[in-house]
C-alpha cells in the first residue's frame, strides 16, 4: 500500500493544506489524531476504500472486456452466417447459370442444324439450276442465281460464327489487335 498517497493533516481546519496536498497528487487526507489507534483506523479505512475502488475498477474493466468479447463473438457469428448465406446464394446462381448455358448451347446446336437443312437445299438447287442443261439464263438470271448462292454461303458462315460465339462462354478468352478501320470497311462493303 506504499503507492497510495494519503495526506495526514496536523490541524483539523487546515483546508488550504488539504487542497494543496490533493492538487499535488494525494488521493485523500486523514486528520492527525493524538490517539495512535484512531490514526491507524483512519489510515486502514483509507486503504480499504482505495482497495475497494481498485477492485470495483478491475471488475468494471473485466465486465467491459467480457462485453467486448461477447460483441466480437456475435459479430463473428453474424459474419459467418452472412458469408454462408452469400456462398449458398452464389452456388445456387452458379448452378442456374450452368443450366442456362447448357440450354443455350443445346438451343444453338438445334437451331444451327435446323437452319442448315434449308441452306443446303438452297445451295444445292442453285448449283443444279446453274448446271442444268435445259435451263438457259440470261445475264440477269445468272446474277440472281449467283446472289442466292452467295447469300446461302454467307448465312452458313453466320451460323458457324453464332455457334462459335455460343461456345465462347466455356473457352478461355485471348486478346489480339484488331484494325477497326479494316473491320468497318468490310462491313460497309458487305
């Protein structure tokens, strides 16, 4: 208890000395008594008071620490619950996305197959029309047949490109430089 500064006043009405002592760092004061036992009792009372204050402060700090630990535990549980919910939602969205991609791929394959059959007929019959010995076409007719054959060929390339595009979701993307002027010129020419 040596680190507990207690001021012992020699006169009971020496208020200025008491105020100076407390301002200098004393925790409390005890008035001097001619009876040594009374003085010891007063000092013991001050030590007990200080001891109870420190014990109370320690208990308050422990309570604060436990409240903080409880709040941290609640926050950790809430964070884990939120994280688990988000992960479950993400997994569900991934499953839905895979199903949608599979349906789209099946649809693309079916559409490309269904579109190719009429194109084969168009290309085949325009070729037969050009080569048929009994059919004589003038220059305009031959140009029409050539335009139909080229359009069928272009549509076949477009279907191939759409199929390739539908598979891009599963392929790793690669980057390359593109001359945009050339691309625009090609589109304008087409």
